[in-house]
C-alpha cells in the first residue's frame, strides 16, 4: 500500500492523553486573548500552538517529514459546525455553517466552489519554514478537517465531542457534518492528505497562519503562530534494542511518523 493509499484509510482520530494535555495547557491563553475581530453571531475561532517546539523524524529508508506542528483551531462561545452536502453524484458539493444562537439556529452558506469534496476546507492553513540562517525553505498551504484529532481546552467543556472523528473520502458520500465542539480544539495538521517535505536534519522555525479567505469568512483573528522545529534523521536499522530491523514500506514508515506525533 502506498503512502497516499494509506492516508485514505488513516484519517487523524482523537489524540492521546498527552496531546490532549498539551492542548489543555493553552486554555488560559485562549481565554485571555483579545478579540481582534468584530463581534458576530457564532463561535469565536482561534489558531493556537500546543507547544513552542516540536521534533520531527526523517527516516533514512523513507526520507521526508510530515509537518505535524502541533497547531490547533479552537472554538469558543459555541461549537463550530459545518454541514457539507450534494444533491447527487453529479451535483457540486456545497457547505454551510450552522450557528446556534440560544434558541435560534442560523444557516450561513459558504461561497460556492470553496469546498470541493468531503475531505476538508482546502488551503486553510499557510505554513512557512525558515532555516537557521533565516532563509525561507518552504511555503505551502494545507487543507483542514474540523473532525481531526481534538481535545478539550477548558475543564468545563463537554466531556465528549458530538462530531465524527474524520472527514470522509468515500466516493459515494452525499453528506457529512464537520465540527469542533465548544471549548475544544482540533489539530490543523492535514495528516496523510498532505505530502511529506524534504528537510535536512537541523533546526527551523515554522510560521503557521489561517489564510485570509477563512479569516474573513469565520471572523478569525490574524494571529500567526511560530513553532521551533527540530528535524532529526533516523534509521530503521538498529531500532529496537540494537537489533537490525528491515526497512518498512513507505506507508508503514509514515504510520510510525504519525504515531510518534501522538496520533492513533
């Protein structure tokens, strides 16, 4: 199974306790952050970083790293919910935000053509990577599935999220619900739907932001997150008590990279 094939069956699910704890540590920061946008009905969304630094592994037998940078989208003052549907297999996918304001339920249609399938919001996050010399070595955008790995950022938030644990890519899907529960945060990492990037071992600074079209659409503050990234090169030879381990397939190597980042 290739890496891309593996990705279609391994969407990010709920995180480990360690990841959830890391997100929870940001709760005070989220609560204290000033609202830089005009007040409007619906949840307040914010981009946060669960940690100031991350370590990513590049395997000698399967070079490349996945940019799981530990950034999350939080939802406060209500759940962030999107209803994504199509009338038939021949019709385009349309999406709408469902806003529950007290006893009222509002439906806000997203721009036509913005969402093209059921895998997430395309070009949601912008990632820039700068090397130790200050040179830009990578610029890219990634999609965001609101149903990604998630956890509470407030102790009084609902104990469980009512939303599914993945964004479907089944070709027969006619409808789906995406959401970030109130008081929760969802990982912005695109998982196996993104490609590995080639970064030599070393230290970098990654800058992550929400692209302007989504900031304007959902009222998200223009606040960039910065994360120190250490890339280390490892080999499957010698892993596991010094015993030589045969090189895995690309998909298996990718799975180990994701597991090391705390995802199921």
